C-alpha cells in the first residue's frame, strides 16, 4: 500500500502540474500525500496550495472538476485492476509551518531589539572582581 500511495502521489503531482489546464487550479499546488483504500475503491488526496483561502477553494473546485480526467490518466499510466475515486482535501501543514517560521523569526528579532547590553558588563568580568576587592 505504501508503494501504491507513493506512485499515486508521484503521478498525480505530474498530472496536476502538466496536464490540468483548468485556470482555477493554482500553479503553486503540490500533492502532499495520498491515502488509497486497501480495496482500491477510494483515495484521499491531500494537497497544499500556496496562496489565500480563495485560491485554495478555487483549486479544490478545479481539481474536483478534473477528477474524472485525472482518474482516467491514472488508469492509463498505472497498471492497476481498479482505479480509485479521488477525493481532494486541502492540507494546511506546509502553510502552517511557513507561518510558524515567520512568527519565530519575528519573536527572535523582537528579543534581539530589546536586549541592550549593560555598559558595566565587561567581557572578562573584571567589575565583579573589583567589587569583591572593595568589600575586603
């Protein structure tokens, strides 16, 4: 099943990038993973679309419209007894990861901007030694 899932993912990625001519399908669409049912009747195709919510929604509509074409191309390219029905699901994990990375970078930049080294701090710690000497 893992091999079938990988083959479906590879083929669908290629077909969506090269063969689907629907203008609703974003050129920044990638197939994240594919889960084919063991009986090869259905499959869930997780896609990631770089862009806003409208482009994601339009891409899903375009892919649902092209599902029969994609299924026939998969049947032609992959030699399987059954070609599963395709269900497209938006996977937001890549977008989530990008947003989290940006937020982490912002927090780091804010922390660096807040940190102002004390003028009394020396690199060798001589101020602490002087204070210790004065107390004796």
